[in-house]
C-alpha cells in the first residue's frame, strides 16, 4: 500500500490558505493521489435563541449564499487538479474548521492533511510571530494522520513550475 493516496487540502478562501495548492498538485501528481478540497463556511449565529421569522429567513438565505459561494470557489479550483490528471473531490462543511477537517479525515479515509498554517485567521507580524495559526495548531495536536504544513512568505511560496494549468475558454 502506498502512502498518501488520499490527501485533504482545507482552504478558507484566502490567498494564504491557497499557498498549499502547488505542493498538493505536485505531491498528488507524483504519488497518484486523490485530492479532497474542503471549504468550511462560517454560518451566522443569531444573537437570540428563537429569532423572529424575518431574522430566521435572513439567516437561512445567508447560509444558502455562503454554501453556494464555497461550492463555486472549490469548483473553480478543481480544473487545476483535473488538468494534471488528479482525481479531485470537493466538500463544503459548516461546523468549525478543526471539527470539519477531522470529521472528513475519518469519513473519507484521508491519510494526509496538507494545509497552509496561516489562513484567514492569521495576521502577518513579521518574524516575531511564531504561531502556526489556531486551526493548524489544533489539527497538529489532534490529527490521527500526518499533517504537512506548507509555509511561505510572499515570494517564497512553492511555485507552479511543472504544473499543467487548465485550458481557458476564449
């Protein structure tokens, strides 16, 4: 049995989280791995226990729009993997990033998590900041499978050399 046949790439929609994509493509291409792209959406929580009907309708519409935007985001990234002969699957979840990542690891038989340690929740403070980011830290501590963190500052991010880009219409 080969290692790393099912790789999970959690993305939060930020360019920092997308720093993991070139490494994911290259690794999956070299190992013949399947990629699962995960996007966890943030669902607004009402400030009151039983919101009135108009507020509940607003919340439901906000949830629908967030899920639709997340599905579109992942669908737009999928051709990059497919153009490189990589089987890609997308999942949208809505609990918490760490809970959803670990749930997908269990339900989809993931054997490697590949992610950027600094997604949307991380602020650049230069070299003084030694944190991995709260989500990455929680995943590192709780993951039952190996976690590969792809770090990189602007200009030092793994590049897309050797990666086939999807053909564009036009």
